[in-house]
């Protein structure tokens, strides 16, 4: 509910619900966010607050006065016009309407928060009501300048959080004291946007190449924590976090001119919508509770789909298995082994379209089955039919936005259907990139999907993206590549919506060389996220354990790829990697010894017994967010009644670890070993300290435990 009060003669807008309260103070008609957090928390000073939106345009840059940010960019000059509070299903919505008299720029800043969830989504729409065009250079998605309570030590006690994200080394969360990037310079310190103490930028076409489009900070003394995400499916994003008037601010952006070469001419009467962003909050529960809130937010925010509740087991023939070289003869034994193991989907990965024995990289684009790989009258359909006969849904791999330079599709589509810069078609690693704003590009992909899904009966598409063609595309003179990339990114989301509108039961997996395009814009539409291309089962453990920071557990696809040369402990280890996410079974199953095959079958059966809890569970990390080389790694998923916990002991570690589960403090929890049932784990639960002492006698080894409360 929204109401207007007065504080020192200034109007105050109050809005929120039981889990999140927001307060906007009108400072001489200029709105400032002066409080966000739990209801009843203290208000920040006006000096530490910032405008609701930052807008820079050519001739309208950022403003400074001495050491203070004064907000003389267009956003700082925007004045309050009106506001409206509403309810849209589970969402509380507040829209604040602003205007800037000199340029006649109008902004609608919309805040959305799911009922009962301490999370906030920011959306900004600009409209030019003037007579002259404005050349936009940056538009913030969400600016919050009152992150810490008004205490002297707040910034000193803060740690920054961010995640490095590289090929085969995804989701590596980092933590460092805020003072390393924002030193205490004495007096009143203000840092302007663009001069942030700490900032991360995306790059190229991949949204998560090098780093996730996420961040946060936590108070190491009180546990107060904020985490945020930029909901954008391209590399054009930026966030910064720094000190401002003895408080902390976070500013989240889509593409900008300085970082991404993005500019957008806002013509009279035209509108521009910024990339959305969201943040979640924990008052005293540390990063675990903040990520739990973000998990709940993601579930409310995404497109509904049956897959989110059913969680079928997927077999994919690629990783540590056929590795992009499928044939009928190679697939048929795998289909039998996958069905016996309990798989419910069977996905044929890369190579099914290749008639050149592995030389398909620069020929992709037509997506027709290779007769040389699938001989006989039925061709590939013999394999698809066999998958169905064994009770599984068939799936195929696609790289939809890519067209090889040797593909006939490269000739049949016009130049305008591809990424271009300076009028020249972009070529990267022997491939062109479709621009989905062009009708011919979209029609081509729609024809492919309609044939594979509508005619062939494929029920699962793994959509990959293995080339980064750089800064973007210029569809017409004067369009910056960054603006063209944003246009394509939005067209891609629209195309995905169209595919799922036509085929609502189709399951889509998001992949880009593993996790190089890992963002909530895509995951709000697609059902699964490939977490990595990592082939080493020991290195996969920290990726699997960290994945729920960036994707809901029921969407995180984790490879489990047992090999005939693996020890039984290693087979259990690789299977345990996937038990608190989505099993992507692979490996050379037909060659496994009976004992190893039994471990695989047992893992799938255990997964099916617990997967009903995963869509309601939230994550926590009993040993802290995993480090890449940590000797022990642990992930817990908790519901009100149960906590499932996977613990991995890696080579070179001590035999015992102490795992902390503060949500179970003083609870008389029962501990059960779920997997492997013959495992040699010793464990002791101490309710008063909320600690589980766990011993695993061998390394590598892993177990899945369940703690239940009456």
C-alpha cells in the first residue's frame, strides 16, 4: 500500500509489503530513494540518496560539485509528476512518473516485488515529449543509494561479492572487503557513477563471459546482504558499487556508450525501455538468505512451464561420450542403457546434421539430418522412433543463431539477415551470426523449429551458442553496434516466446559453450541452463554446488558422466554432482561394470524420490560459497520439512568436515544417508550448534544426506 506522509516538510512515498519496504522522499520535487529493506528500518540521509534513475545523453552528462555527486545528468533533473500503486497477481507494483522540463523527457520508473519475498525488480521506460531528439548514452535499470543502515561502521564492515565465470570454470564467487576498492579517504566521500570504487562490465555478445551479470555485498558482522542481477541476454551490462556520503550505493545498467559503444537516438514521441534488473535482501542471514530470496523471485518471474515441476531425467550423448560424433550404430546401445537407467528424455547432441565426418563447424545452418550418419530408409527417424519406443522423449541440439560460411543458408538469406558492421557481413571462426530482427532470419529459424518439433516430434531442443562475434551489429547507417546487439537480444527473447507459444510443452535448454550466456533474461523463458562443459568430475563439484546462486535448482543442468575406468567412488561422485539440480546423464553407460551400473541406476532412483521437493527448495552453503580449490564442498537445499545436502570430499583433503546449518538450530533432526546407500559415511548432528560433523574415509567421495525435522 502507498501513502504520503511528510518529514521535515518533504513528501514521502511509502510502499511495500511484509518482507520489503521502500520509501521515496521528494526533495524539492526530486524523488530520492531513502529507505529500502525490512519494514521499520531507519531512513538514510538525503545526502546519501540518489535519483531514481540515471540518464546520460549527448550534451547532458554527469554532474559534480566539489566532492559531491549532485545528479545534474538528466536523471538528476527529473522531477516528480505522479505515482500509482497496484497489485498484479503475486506482484506489488509501484510506478513513479517523472519529467524533466528543459528537454521534455519523461520517465516511468516501475518497482515490482513478489508478495512475501524481499526482492525488488526495477524497470525504466523513457519517452521523449519534446521537439528535439535526445541521443541517449546510458540509462540505469536500478539505482539504490541506501544499502547500509546509517551507522559509522557500515562501509568498513562490508564485503563485495561477484562471480568470475569462464569456460569450464563457471560460477566462481569472489569476496573481498569493500575498503580494498573504496578506501576511507576521510571526510564526506562521494563517488560518481562512472568513477565507482568497484565496477563490472559485460562484453561482446555473451552475457556471462568472464563474469556473471550479478553481484552483491554483505556485512560480515551483522549478516545484512544484498545480491543483484541484470536481466539481459547480451554482453551490454554494467554494475557498480561504491561509497556515497558514508553509505553504499549500487547502480545497475544495460549497455552504455563508454563501456559498450551503445547510443540510442530517442526521437520525439519515441520510447526506450531499459534492461530490467533485480536485487534481493537479507537483514541478518548473510548471502545464503539473500540467494534464497533471489531464488523465490526467479520462480515468480519466469514463464510457467510443466518442466519446472516434473524435472525429468535427461540423457545427452555428448559429454565424455560421443562428443559430437553420433551415428545410428553408436546411439542404439546408448538408448537402451539410458532407458534402463531411468532417463526420460534422450538428447542427440552436436553432429547429427554432419555428412563430412566431423567437418561440420563452418557448414551449420540448414539443420537437415546427415544420411551418412543415419543410413537406411528411415534415417534419423529410426533413432527417434527407438527413443520413443523405450519410453523417452527425443531431443536434438541446435545452434540456431549460427550459419557456417559454407552452409547453403549463408547464400539463401540476404545480407540484412546477418550481423553486419560498416555494411560488411561479420564473420567469426568460419561462421555468420543471424540478426533476429530481420524477418528472413526469424522465418528461417521458425521453419527449422516447425520441422523438427511439429513434423519430427522432437520434444527437447538444446540451443547452443559457441561463437562471440564481438560488439554487435549495425543494421543501418548511424546505428551503433551496441544498439544493434540490444535489438537482436530483444528479438531473440521475442522469438523464444513465439516458439513456446506454438509448442508449450517443448523443453528448451540454454547453452553457450557451457555457461557463457547464463542470465535471467533467457532463464525466465528457457527451462534449463547448461552449467558447464567441464569434463573433469572433481572440478565439476564446485560448479554444481555454486550453480543455485545463478539459476533455480530445478533449472540447473549438471553433467553426470560415469566412465568404465572410474572407481566406484568416482562413479558415485559424478552422479552426486547432479542430484540437487537437473541430471544430465551421459558417459559410456553400456561399458560400465555391473557394480558401477547399479550405482548409476540407484542415483537416478534416489533423484526421482526427492525431485518433488526441489521446485520449492532454496539453497544454502554449509561450508560457505565454494572456492575452486576447496578440499570440501557442500550444497544444501531446504524446504520447511527437509534439508537435502550433498557433500563432496576432494583429493588431498582431511577426512572430516563440519557443516553448518543455522536454519536447523536446536532442531532434533533425523539424518539419513540417501546416496550411495552402501557409502561409508559417519555423521553426528549437534542441534545446539546447528553443526553436522561428517567423515568420509576416502577421497574423492561424495554423499547425499537428508535431514528431517518432526
